[in-house]
C-alpha cells in the first residue's frame, strides 16, 4: 500500500483558503499528477478550506471524489509555551532551546507526559487522531500490532490525504513509532508538497512502513516555481525579511 500525504498550498489563514500563490501551486500539482498518470484508489481530505481548495484541482483533473475526515484537520492542541506566558500556542512549535532539553520528548512512548502537554490535553488529542487513522488503515487491510502491522489484506492501492503539516507528522509518528516532536521540529513540508510512504511485507502477513519521498515539490520545480516559505523560520537571525516566530 502507498500512502501520499499532500500539504495544502500556500495558506491564507484568515480566510481559511489559499493565497494567489497557493492556488497556483494547487493547479501545478494537479497538472503534474495528471501528466504523469498518477493513480489514486482512495482520497481523503481535511474539512478545512485550505486543504479542500488544494484538493479540488486534482480531484477535478483526475475526475475523482474525496471523503472528508474531521480528524484530518490541522492538529489543534494548544499549550502554554515556556517562552510565551501571555498566550497559548500550538503544541508543535517550541523554541529549540526549550524542547530539546527534555529527554522525554524524544521518546515515542513518553513525549506527551511533559507537564505542559498534559495541561493542554495533547496526549488525548494524539490518541484521538491516531485511533481514527488506525481505523482507516484497518479498513484498508493493515492493523497495527505493537510496533509493526499485520497485513490482513495486503494490497498495492494508493491512498491520498490532502491535509496539513502538523497532523501529517502525527500520522508519520504513528506509522514509524517516532515521537512527533522530532518530526514537528526536524522536518519541513513546503505548501503543496507530497510525502510518499510505502508498506513493506518482507515476511507474509507482517508489514512496516517506510518514507520513500518526503515533501517532494517536483511539480513546482518543473515550472520554475520556488516553494513557498510557510512553515520555515529565518535562516539567520539578522535576516529581517524572514519569519522569526
């Protein structure tokens, strides 16, 4: 089985839609998938506008329909970040000097036990999302059993998710048995990028998943378009035209 996680195009968060640049990204993605003969067996989409606006160009071009899944919305949990006592922030955006000193954040089993995570109910939200993801994987033939999967109905189907960076990291965390903190802070998926994960069944009935492409933006590069910087922070602190926080 092949899983494709597609991040929405460059976002207009106020309108919960896309910027003009984002709509161009979504069109280029749809054109590229059409021209390369990309096959989709099942498609799921977040209920948020920016994901649906990204998906509709591909769905129209490939003459497909997507099933909306509430749990695919951006991972919503908020916490009192150590450096921001004035307001709650998204749980997956900490300063490196704050989160890296917590050894538990690197543990798949214990990352949510941090006091701030507990206060924000982050573990409960993670369990809610991964339980829904687990049910969907089971529907498509793969059942998690400890740190591997039972391939009860192994297949070569392609499943596409149009969603968001934060929740994609949650799903990758679940597939790979990795703390989402390492994924949230160590990886960047540009708007409209495509991440491909495949199952491997090296012994009959026993499967695992591996990332074979992460945050691919070939559809943009082929048209000479640079990926949008959303999700990135400044390369150097003195780069005043880049985002610091």
